[in-house]
C-alpha cells in the first residue's frame, strides 16, 4: 500500500465489518452487542475508509443509556487485527474485553467484566489499485457467542451475520461516503433483520494531518420472527421477548462526528462520537477512541 493511499484513506470513515461497539442491555442490542451494526462498523473502521488494508487497532468504546429495560453504561476495550494478502481483499477479527455497569430499578446495581462476543469479517475492494478515489467495498461480518458477561435481563447466546456495501468518493481535500447494512441476529427468543443506511461528508485539514467528518445513520427493524413456547419460529409484528420498542418498522437515527489525527503515514489516532436524535434509541451517547497502525 503506497504512502499516498495511506494518507488518502485517513480522510475516509464509515465502513463495515464490526465489529465491536458500546454494548448495552436494552432494546435488542444487549450484552455483547451495541447501538447498531452500522455504528459498530464506523468505530471498527477507525477512520480509515472502506478499502482493504493490513492494520492493527486498539479500540475503546463507551456508551451511556438511561433508556431501555435496564439503564447503565458499557465499555469495550478491543484488539482488532486485519490482514490484506492482496490490495483487493482482507480478513480480520476483533477480540473485546467488556465491562457492564447496570442500574436496575428494583435491585442492587450490577457491575461485570469479562470477554465479549468475538467478531470476524472479510472485506473485498474491487479494482483497489486503479480506482483509489472511487472505492466500492463489500464486507461480510459475523459475531459469535463467546461472551462471559451476563446482563440483568440477558438475551442468551447471540449469533449475527452482517453483509454491507460502502461507496467512498474522495477529492483533494473533501470526501463523502454512503453505506448500507443488513444485519440478521439469532437468539433464543427469535430472529430479527435490521436494515441500516447512512452517509457523511468530511475534509482533510492541516496538509492531511487532521481529518474531520460528520453524518447520520438510520436503522429500521425490517423483520421479527418470535419463538413460540413449542420452539417454533413465527412471524411477529411486535418486539421479541426481552426487547422493548423493536416492533417491525421501528426506526432509530443517530448523528455522527468523527476525527482522525495522522501522526505519520502509518500511525493515527481516531475519535468518534454518536448521539441518537429519535425517541427510539439504544443509548443516549456513545464515544470511541482508537489507535491504528497500518502496515
């Protein structure tokens, strides 16, 4: 990967793979999961855009929520590794250490720490060497139930598969980016499909040393399949057991702000802030701080 491409990629945000994000025991994103697959992807990409790359990232994510079944805070400290044997393809994994502090209305406060759900992903960037200013990226991520942390209202073992599509257009100083995400989640209470779409614009300042961006992400619950007492899956318009405000058609929207400081051609520091602005939400405020090295 050329130094020009590394500097250019610092101005790109919003992509996917997910990876980990603030986890909250409310709504359908409970212990081991975060605000949405789109937000998880934005944090995990580390402000480096959607293109395949070989990188190592230390990511700390925090969220606070006063809404949902059980209010509380969550912090995830993750190690994310991604390897690109060729410029157009990469694969990686994210290993999170999670701390959950919950404040149930009836009962004592609960604080737990342990290993979270492991995530893995592959990323395909067609024509990566030729179209560096017009990047189209396909990502498929998966989450596996490896967590040792249990919440007050626990959903049980969770599996998810998340394909996504990201397009990034860059200019000398400016860039814009759009993405679409479809996340299918399996849990003992049933199966759900969430669709997410988002975009943002940004700029590179100080001769490329600083990248700033802002945008929004919208999530919609598209399908619910609830598990009956007999163990069969049946379509249901309302929320699955253990959820609140997750009926089919429920929409959430989140404002995004992202910053990246390019220390040199390989190292960068990233900061992301997420604030929901719709009545239905998984958290009140989230933040992510990362340190990234690209090889």
